[in-house]
């Protein structure tokens, strides 16, 4: 039997993610875990000097560290061995303008969430992606955790019966004080409406919770009522969010996201209850999925352990009992995107579970509806 050669690594560029940036490093690690990508170019910072310094740190040729993303898109599209894909790891307000330059030149885009900072840009973004031959993926990384994939499969198979109740929360405590006043880079742009958009906590982590609930249950939210609040004096955007949701088919949902909840580090949790059972999952123990069939003892299912199905095993990399989570979740999205890019090289297309423009637009609609509801004292607002 002939051994099939592995495809050439995908030539990857990056916009953002320079020195002192957090998420850029995460994307770079994730892109290399399964050895499908090689980072060859970048516009890592807003100035050519800073970009070149970051490029040197990463072993990038000096002439492929750019001072602007537009210059990078133009030149890389012309190079014989220019980039095939680009990772966008900038603050939200730049996502659309950066993606536009690459998508219109046929370069695939892997973009950090949320999709963008405004509803108007989100609409233009949808048209941009639909009009491009290039692929677009949004890194809602929690959708790629093995036991989340299994939870999705169980719901789809009817293990829980008819959906009734969805509870999701994402609680942190790192913005419990006015951290942005210290010029802390990660805090400052997230609470700035010019760079983050109309949503603070809801845009940063609330969108993760909303996306995860929809991914696992397959339910489409019809309407919501929201209470967005800012507890830290002087802060311009929300830091605590309570939302009630109504889903198609009659299921009800509750979403809480907070960045001012002391004792919570990265407390993303999901509970789903149907007419025949329930499931529960927590990001800080990602390899565990609790399943409660109606009238029977609760069962613990573990990643790569007894009870794990192909949906979980197919995105697991290491034996049972070993921690696997955040970086590997990103890596799975990069791997699945790589498979789609390999297919595109041959003029083919494949289906993946990677979030894309649809999920991105839904996230912005969620933020917009929540902000609108809050301004109207918690009135119910339709989504879509």
C-alpha cells in the first residue's frame, strides 16, 4: 500500500500578535501543534520598527515583517511563495478592514472572535466572505474541546429528549478593579468602545457563552432580554451581564457573564436539560462530561476514557487522564481549517465544524440585541 505524502505546510501570515500580545502567541502555538502551518510573514504591530522586532523574535525574514496589513496583503499576494492564510489577532475594530484586504486577494482568513466591533461592519463582513473564494474561520475555540463535541453529538442523537432549559455562564475576576487605568494592554482595549465595540464583557466572553450554548444544543435564539451593568466606576463598557433567552421550539435559556466575580478565573460552564436527561460541563475540568439520564444515576464520561465516543476521540491527541484543553481547542480549529485549505488547493470543498461567518454574524447580532434591550430597561428584543 502506497504511503501518501503529507501536504506541504500552509504558509501562514499574522496581523497583530507582536511583543506583549497574548492571543497572538496562542494562535502561533495552536497552528504548530499538528504541524500543518509555517509562519512566514506578519504585520505584528502598528509601526514597522515594532513589527520587525517581533518578526526577529519569531525568526521571520526581515523583508516579510510589514509596517501595515495592507502593504502585507498586496506584496504577499504577488509573491510566488506568498502566504496562503492569515491569522487576525488584533482588537475587534480592525477585524473587518484587515480581513477585507486578504479575502479580496484570495487569501484564507483565520480570525479571532468576536467578528467585528459594529453591526454595520458585520453586515459588510458577511457580503465580503460570501463574495470571496477564500475560506473564513472564527476562533470560538471552546467548540473544539473533545467533550463539547461529544455533548453536541449526544444532543443531536436525542439522548436528552426535547430541549427545555439551557444555562451557560462565563465568569472571571480579572477586571474587578480599574486595571485599564494602569495601561495594562489587555485591559485597556477591551474596555474601550472605539476598539472593542458596544459590548465589553458581553463581547469579550459573553459571546463565547452564547456561541457554546448554540453549538452544543443546535438551538437558534429567537429573542432575549438583558441587564448589562458596569460596576467599576469610570469604566465605559459593561463588566457584568445577565440575559434571558428564548429559543426556537420553546426552550428557555439563561446566560451570565462577568469579569468582576472574585474567585473565578475562567469559569465557562454549560448545563443543558431536556425531557429525558441533562448534561453538565465546566471548562476548568474540560475532560469531564456529566450525563444524567432521567431516573438513573448520573454518569461521568471522560475524554479518551470509557464512554467517550468518536466525536471526542477524533479531536483528542493524548491518552486518557492527561490534561487537554485550551491550546488544543485552538489547535483543532487550525487543523480542521488546514484540511479545508488542503482541499481548496485541489479545487474541492469539505464540511467542518469550524465556526465561520454565520456564527460571527450571530455573535454580533447577540451583542447588538443585548445592548438594545439594556437601553430599553430589559425589554425583549428579537434576534436576527
